[in-house]
C-alpha cells in the first residue's frame, strides 16, 4: 500500500472546507482511506521539508471527495 498527501473536500452546505490529508491507496492504486493530518517534526527545518512535500504531492492532482473512498470518513478536529 502506498500513500501521499492529497486534498479532500469536506464541504457541507454553506460551509466550505478542504483539508490536506494522508491518502492511502490499495493495490489497484485507488484511494482506500485517509487520515486527519497532524504534523509534527523534530526541527524547524524538518517541518519545512514536510510542508514542501505536501505542496509537491497536492499540486496538479484533482481534489478528492470523501465519497471517493470505500466508506465515508468523518474528520475530527
């Protein structure tokens, strides 16, 4: 199984919301699950590297929807 950072549209009527999440894929490279993102790092430089990877992963890819995954998942604050 592989993963990368993706945008997931969590909007509800009248409340737009797009989140950066870790998106996990099955063997057929289809979105299978995602996690809420809570990013920590050991150093400020490591945090910059993580954020740069997030930007690289999400650029040029379509925004996923919760319905793109086998079972709807709820975001937790």
